[in-house]
C-alpha cells in the first residue's frame, strides 16, 4: 500500500499574497536550509542554547523544524533526567516575529504541540496545568511575538522586545531573564536608553512564576 502524498499549503489566499507577500516555505526547503546550520542546531557545543530568530514566522514551519532538531539532539546526546529542563532551554533559544494574527496563533500552538509531543513520545505525558507545560507556554508566548519586523513595532505599535534566558553559572536548571529590544540588535553604535525590567534568577520550569528583582 502506498502512502498518499499530502500536498503542502504554500499560500492561504491570493489576497494575502497581494497584501502581505505571504508565501509559506515548503518543508523540504526548510530542511535543506537547516541542514546548512546543523552544527549549531544539533552537533556543536552548547547546541541547546544557540539562538535563532525567524523574522517572518508565518504559521511556524521554520520554528517547529528548529525545535524538532534541537529536541532530537537533546534525546540523542543528553541523559533522560535532563530532558525536561533542556527541552525548555531549547524553547527559550527560538524567537519569531509574525505580522498576521492567525499565523501568530498557529505558530505558537504548533510549537507547544511539538514540545508536548516530544515528552509524550517518551512516556512523560504532561497535563496542561503541569509546571513544565506552563513554563513552555510562557516561553513561547514571550519569544514569539506578533509584530512587524520591518518597522520594529509590535501589533500595539510599541517597540518589539525579547529576552535572553541566561543560564546561571554553576546552578543547573536556573535561568535569569534579561530583556532587550529588537532595535538593539540592529544598532551597531550608540546607546540603548530603553529602561528594562530586571528579574530574579529562578528554575526554568518555574519561569512562568518569575519575580521581578527587588519585588
């Protein structure tokens, strides 16, 4: 019996193509492009923490493919007792910006589904209210923003902000959030006068309960 070929959607509508230039990249092309950076994704030192930014995330096809490869490498290279924390650090390293609301929602949902599916495949089914899933949802919601990469503004018209999720030295599983702006990545000179929140270090599986420093 032959398996039916599933035709991949590369456009949602002609109107969207005309209005936004929206064309989705086929998975085969996504894989070919990610093969070019496989060392960073899967083989190199500190592969879990290598950061990736998709400036036109669409429905998350690149984001999910990056996460899949990172999680496969986590499974292959690290011991099972590290998978929960390291899968969260993998999520924390992936960023995206998407202009359209429906795509943005689909991208976030696809990332969470991939994360939960990874654990389910290893007999570690996670309930929606578990700390790991709540932490994963928080990281995805924070790292994948709805906005316009060209203008640097989010959907509310404010400057797009992200956060680094820095491991705390000599404290396995502990992370400290460090906010930064998209604009700061583009400016090679000058000062960033943005006033950012500061956060206390906490376990990554409790990042959704983070506490602002001094609170």
